[in-house]
C-alpha cells in the first residue's frame, strides 16, 4: 500500500465503470503494483506512445516485469495520427500478438495518443483493458478523464469515436518537467475552464497560484490537477454520454474548434490556446447578448 502515501487517489464513478485516478510524483514507478491490483490476469501489454515522449518513461513501465510480455508502438507526434491508418496499425499489432480481453493497452503521451489508443482499445474484440498515462498538463486534467475516445476525418475533429472508460489513470507530474511553457499554458486553459464553470473558490485560488503552476511547483500542480479531475469526474458521473450537463465542459470549445480548423490543426495555435481564446469570445458574446 506504499503508493497511498505518495499519491493522491480520486475515484471516477460512471454507469459503465468505476475506476481510480492516481496523481503523484514518480507515479510511473508504481505501475507494476497498480497493474497487479487492478488487472490480475493481464499477460500481454501494448504501450502506445509518440516520438517526443522521453524513452525513460517507456523503459520505466517495462522494468522488472515477470510473466508479462511487453510490446510498444512509437507513433509520430501531433494531431495527424488521429486517423484510420494508425488505428489499424494498433489493432493489427494486437491481433498479431494474439491479445485477449484480459490483456491491456497503455496510452503513454498527450491527448492525441490517449484519444487514438482509447478508441483502438474500445473496438478491438469489442473492448479490452485500457490504462491512461497522460504526460501533458492538458491531457492530465482533461482528455485522460471521462472516457471520450476518437479519431478525426476530413469533415472534422473527433467525429468517429466511443465512450470508453479506462481501468485506471496514472498521472505522473514528473513528466511535466520537460514540457515547454507554451504547453503548460495550454493545460492551464482547461484548469481555468473548470474554475469558471464550476468553482469560484478554485478560480480565486488559481488567481493566486497560477504563476506557480506555470513554474511547475509540484505541490501546487498536483492540487490543481486533483481539483480539475474531481470537477470533471463529478460532471461525467452525472452525464457520461453527454446528453445534457456534460456539454458544460465544452465551454470555449465551440470557437476553439473553429479556430483550430481555420489554422489546419497546425502549431500556429494549439488546442489549449484556442480554448483560452474561445472562452474569451464566448464570454464576450454572452455579455453582448445580455
């Protein structure tokens, strides 16, 4: 039980699955313990990650593993991997190594890796075990929680996908150490969003501590991640399939997706920046409409 001392735990309760989110420093080193706790019968693991993720995290997951066979796929970086060819690459790999429903797929990376890998897990043999290990601030507070998976097509973003909850989420704040400031600000956008839609106290706290988050102060960051995930879990519990309330989480996103589309999902404006601009436009518009 030593992971309890070093990690915060949060339970997400949905109609389809109840699962924990673990948040802490060096959390990746606890992967083996958590695997034994949650997925006793897993014999094969496929880790899907991207080129820009430091190799040490991948090797950290594979370390001293008895009785488990590890496979990995390293994909290019960026939104462009959320398409059919990479989906097929993952499902073909699972078939080739004879993965069964008790086996497990791990998404190690940002939101794009999580979306694609989660979708592949949800459709392979109609659903196999899936673990999220988000490595960017944005994916840690947003896309890794709540079970939305999917890929894009030429008509738009996330148009093909499923709701598929992971078996657990492991958030290691050490992975943020290599994250550029621009990506930290992008993640901060989603944290700010929770405070604006749900929690005035949190907003005031962010007003005081925002700078410390961008400077990567570990205690402040893990607090901000915990509170963000808690808010998201609360909304997802009430409305897992986005029939009504869950739409609140899209604050700023309607405009954001339009901005991203115009920019061709390039690095000109990244998702979190688009969300920040989108929240400003939405707030201005609602103010003008009274």
